[in-house]
């Protein structure tokens, strides 16, 4: 992972917020279409969000920069409150 303090020079990640679970084949097609280092899918659970990460070549166990990006988006848009958490599958 590249870290940077300059815009447009880090590792990009796609963030896809889902209202319901989608099958793996669909998520893989979206990740392939996005063609980014990783695409993260967030699915709303009762009190948290489930996270899954995909490269264009397949699902991965964890992606730090995509998780940070989704946390930022979630807090900035009000999807995730201060006391809520993510739940990685």
C-alpha cells in the first residue's frame, strides 16, 4: 500500500454500499469492471456493516486502504455513527 499526503498519488479503492447481500459472482464482476486495486462492498446488518474486499482477480481476506476509505465515507455521509462498527466477514 502506498501512503501519501498528495492528492491522486495513493492507492485507489472502490467503495460499494449495498442495502442487501449480493452473490460473490456479482461482486466479482463489479470489482473487475472497476479495475482498481481493491473494491470494498459494505452490506448493512442490524447494528453494523459487513465488509468484503475484491481485486479484479478475486476476493481477498482484508484490505486496509479500502477499509479506511469506506470508514471515511461512512462517517462523512452519516451511514456509520460514532458508536457503530464494521464487521468483516
